């Protein structure tokens, strides 16, 4: 036996000693899921924890959707692999629903059905980005965006907006962040975590600016049906049709139909991008579960009554939570116009003494709130903006009122 001759200088650390790749090792746990898991664990242990952490409707999935899934589970053709990019009948129904709901006309060949909006976002970035490509990400941002950009080799470039502009970024701010490496701008309205909704003129201004500079837009429309008061949802490629060839829309059934656990989302984009993303999915996961796709088909082909009911409940809770939060000294909560999150600033409370402790950051304040008031909230650090808390108001009215009054009692104790 002859010994192999090394053809190059051996790496400083042999691959076998690196247990986890640098790429995956750099990903942090989803902070929102972590808070939710901690709250659920405490509850399971008998503690009366009230959770404002979860980003999911508290309603069950409507019956007609569940029934469609039950019927699908009995159909032998659904016991087999189906096309990786999605059931053809579901893709057609998504195209029709998109025209009905946002006025965007697309072909089924422009659609890829994914395992939830999360996979849609990850695959869209993996399909669009090369190593070092920059993505402008308005902050506060949903925690998954920067991680999926980095996983795809891209570089997230944050542009921060605060409560003084209702957490909306301006074209001037975006332009200041643009470099020769900028490829994509991320847009989400209504927003998680702030509930901000961009008015049509601002959507047009951002889309037109992106089109003028040859940028791509990834627009996340998952909260399209959850807008309140006078706010209106505007689909970016409808407001700015010239961006359509460089625009990827992300959407899904999770929030509109109370279907977070079913895991169905989709990408809408130019055909070449969707084809490439479908090739990726064909190796990663193949088709989304057929039973879930059948449920999604019933959801998107049905009416919008269920979401109208949820919207009424969310709107009521939204007004209660904003009022009660603003009653607390040191808490400033602008009125969210969409989604189901309130995003108050708690900067004025940091450094104050509460029950013998002086939380210096929103992470420490959230920990203190969980321990002392048994209320779970997500600190702003998870969304790129320390000094804030995110409270989801997708929980029952009584729990909501009880949870925020516990917060009121605890935070009223804050002293210099
Ligand atoms: C802004 C936004 N986009 C996408 C998603 C993804 O939802 P899902 O993967 O459950 O479809 C979420 C979920 O929290 C979200 O808040």
C-alpha cells in the first residue's frame, strides 16, 4: 500500500474535528420560538404563565379546511409523491386567489408551494444570492430574515426605523444603505414585529426606487388580510408593475386561516427564479405534504369569512393592549395598523429598580417580567432593536387583559 501524497497544505483544523459547519454554527435559535417554548414549559409545570410570545392565531383552523384534509388523507393518490413544486390545482387556486386579494395577475408556472412562508423565504434568498451579495433589511425585522440571508451567503444590511416614523423606513434611508453589492431589498407590510403598514404612496416610492436601481424586492405579504382602521394593504408589484420581473412575493395560509401548524406557504416570482427554486426544493424536501396542500387548496379557494371574524377579534384586542400599555409610565406604544403585534418602547424603564433588580437591557427586562409577573414577551434584541418588547395579541381577551394588568402592576414599581 502506498501512502497518499497530500496535494495541498492541510487545513489548520481537519474537517473531521469541526463538528458543526461555520455556516450552520453561526445560526442562533429563533428567539420568538424560544420564548414561546419557555412559556409553554412553565405552563405545563403548572405556572399560570400568560404568553404574548407566539406569532400565531389562537383560533382553530376552520372546519371546512380540516374536512378537506381528512378527505385527502383517504385518497390513495395523495399517499404518493406529487410534483415537487406543488399540486397543479393548488398552484392554479393560488394564482386566482392572488388576483382576487391583491390584484396581482400571475401564472401557475410562477408559483412554488413551500413548507410554510419560512421555507419560501429561505429558498428565495438561496436562489437569488451569491456570496457577499447585500440585502437591505428594514429593522425592527422578523428574526428569520437575517438568518436566512446569511445561510444563503448574503449579507444583511440593516436600516432602522423607530416609533417616531411608525417604524417605517424612508427611501432616503434605503438609498443611504445601497452599495454596488446591493442585490435585494426586503419589504414587509403589515410587519412583524411592529404591525406597521406602509401607505400606498410609500409602497410606490420604495418599489419605484428599487426598479430605478435595478434591485430585486422580496416582499412578504403573509399578513395581507390583517389590517385595521383606515389602513390598507398594498401589494408592491401591483403598485409598481415594472418591478414584477425582479420581484419575489412570499405568502402562505398560516396567518389568514389559522393554519400555522399545517406548513403551507408559497413563492410567486419570475418563471426562471421559480424554476430554479423548485429545483432546489426537489432536492431539499420534495413536495409539501399532500394532506396539507389539500387543506390549503380548500382555504384559498374558499371565502374570507373566517379571517374577517379573526380580524374583528384582533382589532378589539389591539385597541385594548395599546391603551393598557400606554397607561404604564415609561412605556410608549405606537398604534399598530396590521398583523397582531404591539411593539412598545421600554427604553425609559431600563436602569430603573424593579423588585430589587435593575434591568439594563430589554432582554433583562423580559426575563424579569417572566419571573416576577409570569408574562412572556419577546425582547427587541431578537428583532435588531434593543429597548423594545414585542407582544403578540393573538391570545384570548381575558388572558390579554390579565397579562397586561400584571405588567402594569409590576412596572408601576419601577423606581430611579
Ligand atoms: C413576517 C412573517 N413572514 C413569514 C412567516 C412565516 O410563516 P409560516 O412559515 O408559518 O408560513 C411569519 C411567521 O411568523 C412571519 O411573521
